[in-house]
């Protein structure tokens, strides 16, 4: 019989590449990890790891078991949470992952409302951009992922295996210095900025910027690139270039000496909350999704 605790150990070993690193991640000793791995190999009747000097790799059987582990552990977590909530033992625990501009705008409102309605529910927050946040969800490392994807973007992620809760459509806006020639324009065709120096945002937004500009017939000259939205706004405000950022990011920054202008053609991204089908039945997860939707509607 395969035990869930053994699967957690196997996944930690596969992720970290060693017993000692897995022990640190799990908060136990290296001998305990070794014993549990031996017990798991005894249960399945075949080796799961090949040890060669300091290197360690999975056997074919080990790879197969790791592939199934995330779904199995997510299902067990869903069962534990739902049973606990039904029994009245606790309201639940939710591990939330969000991209930075979502963390500073949607998440605080949603979590404050969730705490008010369900004070026993514990929520942890970690930041990650998609597609990493979506990978974390599929790997069982979070329960809800706040994510986004651009409309019509090449290679857009497939979320068919996930429960998708649409939250809002976020439009990209142009940022120019208040002294810029287009500072008072109501809207700007992105081609009008072809000769400008650019300040690019996060890697995902940077890639989208290049795609949009190339569709308009030019390649942007990116002088500065930073993942920090206030830094983007500061560089624009100092007259060092122009930028394109999502409206949600602008709301989280409150830029100074900067003007926002509508871009034509419009570029939008879809903001969603994602979870696994099994977890979508857990009361604490459902409550979190509901509060995120309410926060987005305000």
C-alpha cells in the first residue's frame, strides 16, 4: 500500500535531487527520508531511485509515480479540507499564489473580506508570475493561482485541466512623461511611439510588448528593463523613455510625473483565478474564489 507521506517524500527527493535537500525542505532528518524511501520501494516492489556517487535520478517506475503524486496529494488535501469543514473542526487552509500587481490590488481586498466572513480560515500568499504560478498549482504546491494571459497571444496557455474563474479584463495603457509630446492625448496608436526609447516591465509583459510593436511594424528599442513597476514609472517620469503596463499595475503604483494614455489597437489580458477540479469542492477554496471575484468587481 502506498502512503501519502511516502509520496510527499518521493516528490521532495525528485524536486531537490538529494536526500539531504529533501530533508531540509520537509523539516526532518536525512535518515528519516532514507527510511521512508526504502519503505516506499518495498511497498511498490521495485527501485524508484538510482544512486551513483552523489548523483541521484529516478527510475522509470519512479518517474511514473512522481507524475501521479501531485494529483493524488491534491485529491487527499481536498478530501481532508472538505471533511474537516463539514465536521466543523476548522474552516480550512488555502495556499494562494499571485502575480505582483494582483497581490497589491485584488488580493488585499479579497483576503480582508475572507477573514471577516471566515475568521478560522488561514491563507498563505506567495508571489509568482504565470506560467510558474500555474505550474505550482498543477504540482500541488498551491490551492489557488491568480494568473493572466493576453488575448490572442502566441502560445497562450491551455487551462482545460483546471477550474477557471474569470475575474476581469485588464487593458494595457501607455505611460509617458508629463512633459512628453503625447502627454495630453486621449489615445495613441502604438506606432506613434516607434522611435521612442522604451522601458520594459516583467518578462511576460516584455514579450507581449515586443509582439504588439512588431505587429505595428517596428521593433522597440528597450533601453531599460525591470520587474519593478514603481521603477518603470520612475524611469518614465524622469523622461528616460515610454512604457506599456497593465492598468492593474498602474493602480498599484500611483506614478508621479507620468501620464497614462489609451493605446490603439487595444491590448488586453484576462485575469483569472485557477484551481484544480478536486480543490474546487473545498469550502475554503470556494470562499477564496468568491472573494477574489467580488474584489475584481469593485
